[in-house]
C-alpha cells in the first residue's frame, strides 16, 4: 500500500495508480477565447478591482468562484490570460469538490506524475512544506511555469492555502509577455521559431533519491521558445529555470547563454513582477502560458500548506503573425493618460473658479 498521511495525502503510487498520470491529455477547446471582450457578466459581480501593476496582476473582490455562471467562467479565463494572474480573497467555500469543479470548467485536469496528491482527488496536488526536507531541491522555490515538461503543459493553475505561516511565504509572479516585449528586435528575431526541450529531470532525481514510485511517465517535450497565447494572441517567452533543459539545435554554450539571459530577466526585472501575500481562503489563478512564478522560501520555522488544481492546455505553438501585449496596451495607456489629463484640467478649472 502507498504511504498515506493522516489527511489523505498520498505520496507514492501503487500498482493500481502507477499509470494514472499517463492519461493526461490536451485541451479540446480554448477556455476564454470566446469571451465578451468587455467581460460585462464577470464585472457585474466585482465590487472592487485592484490592479497590482498597469499590465500585470489583479485582485478582484465580490466574485464567488463557486458561483460563477458559464459566461462568467469564460470571461474570467480570458481576463486571467490578459492579466497573467488574478487573486481572490475569502473563498472559504472553495472546498476540494469545488476546487476540482472550477478547474474542470476550463479543461482536463492534470495529474502530476510525482508530487503528493489528495487520495480521493488525484487532480489536487498538495504543497506542504513538511513534505520537502530542507536538504532537498524544491521546484516551487525557483522560477518556473507549471509542468512545462508535458506535451500539453498547463494553461491555468488554481492555488489555495489552508495553512499560512505567521510571517513570510509569499509567491511572486513574472510577466512573460513583458519579458518578450522588452527584448531588442534582433534578439526577438533570433528566438522566434526556435524550440527548447523541457525536461522532468529534477523529478527523476527526486524519484531516484527517495524511491517513491511515480504515478506515470516523467515526460520530456519540445516547445517554442516564443509562444503564442491562444486567448490573447500575444507573444510570450516560454522557457524557465526549472524545466527548460536546452534550446534545440544550438551548441551547449549558446543554449546556456540564451537561457541564462532569459532566466536572469525573469528573476531580476522587478517591473515585470507582482508579489502576493497569502491569507487563509485566498486563491490565486494564473496563466502558465504567459507567466512564471516562484514561492519565496522565507517562512521557517513556520509551515505552509496549499492545494493546487492544474488545468491542461493546448499543445504550445508559435504564430509569427501574433500580436504583443505592448501593442494591445497602447490604447489602454492612451486612455489612462487622457483621463489623467482631464482630471488635472478639471482641478485647474476648479482652482481658477475659487480664485
């Protein structure tokens, strides 16, 4: 029998479920692609919107994730694809059943081949700091896109914590749209059309060191370095420091130089990033096709435990005719500037009248 913790967390596969992850598949539709561009149904429930930066990361209040209509769910998927990551507070009714139900509205749910999961619902992985000894590499603490080693990596991830450290334990996200837009045109020309091999090597090492049996094959897959998000149509960099082994067709030194450069931009360009402070019953949902994320391992001696549902997306592709976030944001930026100028003009007129 596989080791099971007292709260129904299963650590290692048995013969019964040794191939359960091999049944992972790709999405047959693109969630969010057919949404109302103005997202009227979704925002009818929003009581407060907090944009963390002009382009990336938003916190929505008033939305109950368990009560979304089909139209609201579709519009939320589109909004997440645009904003990269969206946060919600006070989602106490998002229990195990509802967590799975929410993810399944957007596509087939991924079963991780190694990470501990809920015994009754293997689609829910358990991120518990007590399960990761201090001397073992923890992929959560490095910049990555979830399960990018799969043939059809994740579109969306939905994470909720039920145990929050008294201090520390934030998560940081980085915008892969802005990463692409920040590159010079010669570098863009170099990267577009290249592919990279994403590997599950780190999980193979963990499996070998612990002796834990996997729930399915640990895959390696090749994906475009510049990826088109099918919902927004924008280009994003799709490499990461945990799973991207090498850029195909380049020498090892060339591949390392490019990957190190892109990983350096992800980790150091603060203007691409947002940071979220967790509270109990908070939920983060992000688009893995156009963002990277990393936990911040600064909460010892406290513990941290969360539950994640991962939605399998489409097979990654690159469309040379894709647009960019920068192009799409230009109209929004102009509207913001126009509003600010109108407000300043109004203040000036009021001052003159008082004088």
